[in-house]
């Protein structure tokens, strides 16, 4: 009888195989990481101080990937072997997760009015560390901000954890 749990050994094997193929197709040395900009498609989740956060992350060597404006090849070239993948919760994080460096980290910025921890289970399958910061509501809309210092403190913690 096949294991019917969603996150099982078969899924793990498939994810590792896909990751191996991406690394082979887009060989890149391990690098600091990527911030995957969500864009304007899908359900509204606007990070109002995104440019401030991007500026501070760029200063740390984090690449900024505009997922909406890039081709799949461009995205994979930038994400392949990233030590950390950062972004507002959303499907664009899948690009980074499937190509992240071994024992990498994912840092998710959660909107305060929407909490989805889907990537945590996928990180567990791949042996990727996972952390999240919850943003702060600005008004009753879906727009929010995040404390950039909190993001950097969590990033420091994720990057200093021992590898398996």
C-alpha cells in the first residue's frame, strides 16, 4: 500500500531530483541569497516598506529577483544555490525553495491578516531551515509593513544555526 500522506518519502525523492536537475542546468556557486519580489498578481499582499527592506538586504549581498519580470531561466540562475530565500508569503517562494543550497534557510514575511505556513512542510522535507516574521497592519487593508531590524535579526539567527 502506497503512503498517501502529502509530505512523504516519495515526494522528498522527487523534490531532491528536481533540485539536482536545476543545479545541473544552472550551476552556480553558493551565494548569500535572494529576495523574491512577489509582484502584483494573486491575492493582494503589499509590503509597504519593501524598497527599504530590499535596500538593506542588498547591502548584505542578497540578490533581488523580480519574479513577474524575469524568465524562468533568469529566476533559476539567480536562485540556484542561494543560502537563504526571503520573500513575502506566496507562491513565488517555490522558485527559491526548489533550488536553494543544501542546508539553506527560508525566511518568510507573513502578512498580519493572512497566515499560511505551507512552505514549512516543504522545508522540512528538504532539510531547509525555516523562519518567519509577521508584519504589522497599517490599516484595515491587506497592506502591511515589516520591521526591517526584526528581519535582519532572524536572518542572522538562521544563518548562524549549525548545519546538520
